[in-house]
C-alpha cells in the first residue's frame, strides 16, 4: 500500500488512555451513581423504554471482574457522517477486547447499519487494523445512514448476531444513530435476545453533548481544519483587500462549529443560529446586521472581510424554519406524488400550492436555485440536508441588493466557500486520537460489565488524558419527543449552543471589535508533533466551558 510520510508517522502514535482505563476491563467494577430521567417528555420516554429508562450513570472502581475474561464476539458499526477518529474508536475497542481475552473476535459491519442487515462484515484483526490506526476516515469498514427502526430490521439484527454468536454491538454515531442504539437495546431486552448495545458519541457537529459527554469526537479535528482554512482566507482577504468572503461551515442544526472557528480566527461576523432563533430575528433583520457591519468597514476604507455562516442557520430564521417544517411534513405526506414530478418548475409549483400563504410568500421570494435546494431529498431521518443549501449565497445577494440601495455597493465583491467535507476525514488531532481510543476502549469495559443502552462517556477532557474519567450514561437520559417525518418520535435532543454559556458570552464580548477592526488570528495547520501545549490542546469552546 502507498502511504504518506505523515501516515507512517501516525501509525507509530500511541494514544493516551485515562489512568482508570489502563487497569483493563478485567480489573474494573461498575459504580452505579444517580438514577437518570430524560431530557424532556419523561412520561412518554419512560413508557417507550420500560426496560432501559431511568438507569444509573456508571463510573468505575478497581476490582475483579472475572466475567470480563469470558470469550466474546462483538459487532461494530460506523454510522452517519464521517468524523475524524472513528478508526481509533475501533482500535481502542479491539485492544480492550484483546487485553481481556485474545480469543475475542471483532466483527466490523460494512457500510453502516445496513451492513448488519445484510450480514456484510469483515473480521477486524490486528494486521488489518494496523493500516488504520490514528488515521482519519471511516474506510476501515465504511459508514452509512440506514435507520434501524422497524421490528423486522431488529429481528434481522438479532438473527445475524446469533448466527455469529455476537453478544454485543457497538454503534458509533451521532444523535440519530445513538437514538437507534437506544431503541435497539430496548427491543433486545424486551425480546430477551441477550445482545447488548453500546453507543459512542460521534459527530463533527458537536451537538451530542451533556455533562457526561463533554464533546463529541471529531469536533476537535474538524474545527481545527476549518479554522486553518478560514485563517488562510482571512490572510488572503487582508492581503488583497478587495473581497468579502462568505464562508458557510458544516454543522447541521447547531452552530457549535462556527462558534469555535470564530473563536479561533476572529472574523468580521459569525452568525449563530441559536441566537437568531432566540431573538426571533427575521431574514431581513439578519441581513440588516450584516449590511451595517459591511458598510461600517467600507466607511473605514476596508472593502473586504470574512464572515461565517453556519449551515444550519436556515432552520433558526423563524420564517424559514416554519417553511422548512411545512415542506418536511408536506414531502412526507406527498412523497409519492412529489417523487413522480420530474420538472423542477413543476416541483416548485406543486409545493407552493400546498404551503400556507405566509410560507408560500417566503418561498416565492427566494431565488429558484435556493427554492430547489430547500426541496432536495430529506435524509433517512427526515432532516432537510442543510449541507446542500447555499445560504451564504442567498445572504450575500441580499446584502448586495441592500448595499446598492443605500449607495454603498460599488466596491462590494464577494467570494463564497463551503467547508464541510474537508474536515470530516482529516487525520485525527492528538486530542481526537486519544479521546476516540479511550471511548472505544471504554465501550468494551461497559460491555464487560453487561450493560446495555449505554453511551461510552469519557470526561474531564480539558485536563491531560491521564486525568480523564471514564464511565457510561443511559442513552435515554438524552432523549425527548420530536416530530420526524410528520410523526412524534423519541430522539436524542440536539445540544445547541447555549446562549448563557461562556463560549458564546465570550464571543459576544469580542464580536463588535472583530466586526470593525481587522483582528484576524491565523491558527495554521493541525500540529501532530511537538510540545503538548501546541499538539495536545483542545478546542477553545471546551477550554472556556471548563473554565480554563
Ligand atoms: P452526523 O450527524 O451523522 O455526524 O453527520 C454530520 C454531518 O457532517 C453534518 O454536519 C452535515 O450536514 C451532514 O453530515 C452531511 O451529510 P452527508 O454526509 O450525508 O452529506
């Protein structure tokens, strides 16, 4: 195989484990902490998850766990969008299994959850794994977005597991995939299938978090990768002094990625969807704010700048949010008829006629390309695919129109960028390499303690890895009821940017200065080697959240 110099060097990296996990699964016993509830709608969640709801948070103490030594076959699935570090979760899991009993076998189901349904797998052994340690991507077994939701699918999973004598499945995924993990765990208990399900918190979006999940893996690497690119663009903008760069950043609903990248690069503006939602700001008001910033810089003779637009912002602008909800419900209801329409104009006409008059008015005010993007296929969970919606172009064209109206548009030239896929498969930073390895290692410790419906939790992450804590939380504690595909469903509640949290407050404190001045900072490329304060540092968000 052809490998790069960095790849070869990263193979030699030894991920750090929290001290508690270095004892290994056989020498750790569970300590059951407080009982849990759910994020909201506790009655509904309790009735839907009678076997798993309300379980205790788990941490560990040193002690003999002789059961951990028994031979186990474990299945692993990578689910949803790629996030740097997935290979290390599998490495940690594999190493923990081997340390407990070298006879243990790891089955990697290929292409996401559909792999288990198709019984499509490969055995992950030391030799195969060696080529993936500390590398980005999910190509070790591939990923996919198939949703495990029907009884028929659950039974197929059980059948496949029984065929291979698999007693535990590890699902590495985001909020939707871990929702699936919780539903599957509950189903297996109900049907007495005796198969455990453990989740691992993955997503570059950073929206799968709570006190016990301080950060989802991949966020650290992805934001550092985007911050490097944004910093480079900022320097180009400051050199040429002729373009406004409108940069859309991935992150689906929550604006965590944009906020972190803003903290790292100090752009002239960064929209935060959650703030727009809380202030109930209309699209016109958002555009007005941008116009003020751009006009003020023009008054200073600065006809250039850098602005960040979270891809999920459209779902927070009230009139677009209502419009998207109406389109989601309508497309779920009219799936067949809509699917049969081939002509784009006809599609737009069909949808416009079925919208409320307010939403039809909003929809019709958008350029055609934007309207079609709003109608693009939903993902398997019924979500609009915000990565396909070019909000940065809509905003810059509206800004231009308004600048022209007030006579300040002559020197306004824009360039557009979208950074998303660039960050999802980068070589994991040292932080993600260590964190992911620990999450995977810990997932096996949870398996060895016969737990199910739990999410692997590694905390105290702003401290050096040796001081990290490990344990598990019941997935149901993160759940609430939400409307998906037009139906009320139990799902993990997305953790949005907290407007009273330190990272956002710090941003608000600085943003006016960053808006007017040219105060860019240039983070540069991810460092994999060198002093810990350079190579091991984590996100500014986490550091601020943990008071560092
Ligand atoms: P996950 O929630 O599965 O981790 O995926 C996150 C994400 O990268 C979003 O940021 C983005 O909107 C979406 O996936 C893109 O999806 P796809 O990979 O299907 O194009």
